[in-house]
């Protein structure tokens, strides 16, 4: 009934390999996926990318599943009550798939909200709900594990918010919703945030990048779902077999035991037989979605090309008109500058002529003055010579 230490130790090793594979997938796809989904962009308090939040949701789901398995195994090891042991097996069989399903929703923000809602529903289920007396003396183990999962979930969700923690009012609204939508029965049937409309997931995106991101995200989510199924398939089959055996041993009639054993074998055989067909159906649906998204992407590219060509034509016409206006204005400026230069040249020539004429007058006047001085000097000299000559002549005539 209880799990062997070897099997229990194998769970973290498979988890490590799954985490490494998911990290490689996220690294390979980060160049194609839009930073955030439409639902995340509608909430500015979310400060991480869609890839980061998706990987955090996936790892959180695996951590919660491990905590559920550990708590249920603890109850199985400590309890001698057949009903409590059966409920511990039912807890693993029912809760682990619920956590895995919530962690790989199409939108990572919805996954985070659904994981938070699950943690609150589970606390209510084990404290005041249908599972409040499921484990007898071991009930505190389940309650403590559920509260620890609630703390881990809201701490992980707060890491993706700008404030680092969810606002008390928002957390209270989750708590109110969980109280109004409780888990029911031993199978822990629960409403999800998708059906309740707690989050308005405005999915879509008209750009080419958003289309390519949706294709890549769909392929990665299918890979994550298959990885989760492969990771826990053997454990879930073993838990189901243990639970079936416990139910058969608790049955009062031998024919019921035989009937349930045959039913369990048929269910396991049917699941094993149908698994390849399920995988093929998932792959076909994925390829059909890829073809559809590719057609939408090509149509979007064609629309963008036509719009780009029209914009280029409009810009070319506007550019040519602007060039013509600039050329006309430039020619007008050149003509004005030429007229101004010609006027300036005429003014300079006129000033030069005036200055030359004044200079010539001054030279002529100076030359005339010099000539007059020379004539006066020659006349004076001649008069001195004539006077000297007459004086000499008189002296000669007076002394014969």
C-alpha cells in the first residue's frame, strides 16, 4: 500500500529532468514568443514575461504535486485506519492531476490564478469542507500541508507582481471565491477560474509576432502536458491500482471484488491501448492549429505589405512636393541674392569713381600749384639776373 523508498526517490530525479527539458524549450522559443499575453498586458502589475510566468507555473505545479505526494505518503505510513489510508490514496489520485492541469493552462496568468484558487479550495476542503474528517488522527498533517501549499503558491504568485506580493484585497477576493466554489466529494471535484469568470482572458493578437508566439506557445504547452503525463503516469497507475485494491478489500462481497479487479485491469488496458491514439490526436490537432496560424500569419504579412507600399507611395508624393517647394524657395533666394550683389557692385563702382575723381582733382591742383611755384621761382631768378646785369653795365659805363 505504501510506496517504497526507491520509488519515492525516483520522483525528484524525473522532476529534475523535466525541469531541464522545459528550460531548454523556453530558451529555444524566447526569440519568437511575445513578452506577455493579452491577459497579462491588461494587468500592468504583472512584471514578468509570459515565458517566465509559464515556467514558474509549471514548476509550482510540480512542487505542489510533490508536496501532496509527500503528505499522503506520511499519512499512509503513520495511519492504521483503512478509511484514512484509502482517503490518502484518493488524495494523490485526485489532487495531483488537478494541480498538473491548472499549471499548464493556455494562458500563464490563468494558470497562476487557478493554482492559487486550488490552494485555497484545498485548505477549505480539509478544514471545513467535505474532507475535514478524511484522515482521522492524521488530519492535521493534511491541513498543515494544504496551508503550506497555499503559502508557497501565493509567494510564487507575488514574485511575478510589481509589488512583490499580492494585495490583501485581491487575496481576500480569491478566498471569497474559493469559499463560494468548494471542492466536493472524495474525488475532490472542483470548479476552476475558467468557468467562474474570475479572470477575463482577452486572448488574441493581430501582429505577426503575436501569431508566431501563439504557435510556439501551443507546441510548448503540448510538450509540457505530455511531459507531465509521462512523468506521473506510472505513479498514477500504481496509486489507482492501490486504491482499487483497497476498495475491493473493503467491499463486503467476493463478486464485487472480482468485478472491480476486472474493471481496474480493463481501465489500465484501455488507457495503455488508447494512449498512442490520444497522442496522435493531439499531434494532428496541433498541426492543424499550426496550419491555421500559418495561414493567418501569411495573410497578416500580405496586409502589412500592401499597407507599407501604400504608405511609401504617399510618403514619396509628399517628399516630391516638399522638394519642389524647397527648390522654388531656393531659386527665389538665389535671385534675390544676385540682385543684391549686383546692387552692391554698382554701389562699390560708383564710390570708386567718386574717389578716383576726387583724387585726380587733388593731383591736378597739386601739379598746377607746383607749376606756379616753378614759374614764380624762374621769374624771380630772371629778374635777379637782369638786375645784376644792369648794375654791372652801369659800373662799366661810369668808369671808362
